[in-house]
C-alpha cells in the first residue's frame, strides 16, 4: 500500500470529519449544535447591538461579534489615529484606553466593551490644546515616521497612573510593549520623563 500524499490525507480527513459530524447529529437531518453556532456566527443576521462610548461620545452600533475593537474603531467609527500594525498584540500601535487602562485593541473584541469608556488618541488633545504628553513628544522628537506614535503616547499616558520607578530603565520596562521600528526610544523615554517630572 502506497503512502498518502499530503493533499490526499487532508481530503480524506475532511471527508471523515464531515461524516462524523453527521453521525454525531443522530442522522436526524438536523444540524449539530456546533454547526448551528458557526452558522449564526457567519450569518449577517447575527450582528449584535452595542454601545461604545469613545472619547466621551456614545456610538450605537450593530457589529459582527467577531469584530475586534481595533477594526470597530477604525472601520466603523472612522477614528483612524489608532493604527493597525502587527494585528497580533506584539507592536502596541493599536493601544487605546478602556476604563482608564491601556489595551491592545487588536486582541480585544468590540462586544466585550459594550458600555465601557474608551479613549483613543483623538480623545487626548487637539492641535490647539495638546495633551502634555503629545506636547512632550513634539518637543523631544519622540517620533520619526510617526506610525507607532499614537500607540506610544497612549501607553505613555497610561504609564503616568501606573506604579513606575523614577529612572529611565523603569520607563523602558513599562513601555516595552510598544515597538518603534525607527528606533526613537531615547527620545520617547525623554518625553515621558519630561511629563513625569513636571506633574
């Protein structure tokens, strides 16, 4: 008997799995509970009504339950200051505040935050009245290409309310979840320390 190719193995596995699913449903012609769940999750009628309070404004939304908070903020609410970097929670570009705590919005489902208080970079300050951290990033050149900057600033603002030692090493540790591909780390730390010392 010859060995199966990878393609043949996968095809046979899928056919066998499908047959087992039918058997598990009792040959009654009814879909299994798992199949029903999948159908509901992929059916447009399964959208959920939620309210997201973003930057002090309520947004009444109907969304697919699989929508991440990041995609909801960017695509549905059209606040594009929050960036999609890695989409795996590794770069920090998507950092927002949820009830005052920093969150990687790419790793969080929007439906988990129904009624929560969410702050994005747009909610920190305006061009006329910058948040002190935004002003410090400008003064200290805490950015280069700028792609990671909104996430860096959101993490830095959250850091102000977190237990953190006074030295640069402690700041670097608490900011380690935010990556700057341009390597502006020294200036980012300097900006944060400027705000901490003036607070």
